[in-house]
C-alpha cells in the first residue's frame, strides 16, 4: 500500500470519527451483550444494550480496532438508539454491498458510511468495518434470548 493510498484511506474525516466514538461508558444492567472479533486483523467490538419493546433504548460499545473499524463504530453509535433488528440488518446488508459490490452508500440513517467508500479497495479491512454492526446484532439477539 502506497503512502498516497494510506492518506486517502485514513482521511481526516475518518480519523475524526475514530476519535469520537459515542456510547463508550459501560451499561449498568445490559439485557444483551456480544463480543465479536475479526480473525484477519484481531480487531474486536464488544456491544451491550437494552431494549424497550423492539427498539434499542441504551447502548454501549468497547472498540479495539483500526481507524476504519473505529470510524464505523462511531457512525453506527450516532444513530443506533431507537433502531430495531430489521433496521440493523438492512444497514449491515447495505454496508456490505457498498464495500464488496461497489453498491450505493447505505440509506439513512446509515448514510454517514459514505466516508468509508475508499475502503472498498481494501478487502482486508471490510471485516473490521462490519464489526460494529455484527456486535450490535448479536447483542440484540442476546437480549431477545434473555427476555
């Protein structure tokens, strides 16, 4: 990877998102929790949440990932409160399509993922970018299983 590629990939906007991940404080009594790891790079995201009905009412995340994984967690963290499982599934599917199949930017509320379009070229980073969604979905499923 050339220096130009790295500069393009780790833009100021991505680094700013990585430095401002929301919902990092642990929850006192989460209903669901999950820790997911990318076997390729070792990045991890741990998510915890509570539900009110079918919607996420509180959320916490612990992100140990590259700047791209951190930026992804930041983008998701800004919109996750109030989402339900189908919305999370749609967001993950649309993000996967954007990264792997040159698809469009995910629809609102996930349109902040536009900043990660340059990562399409870096297939080894896709798993890290998807970790936040995977952890949130697994935590959601855990909460439903514990209900």
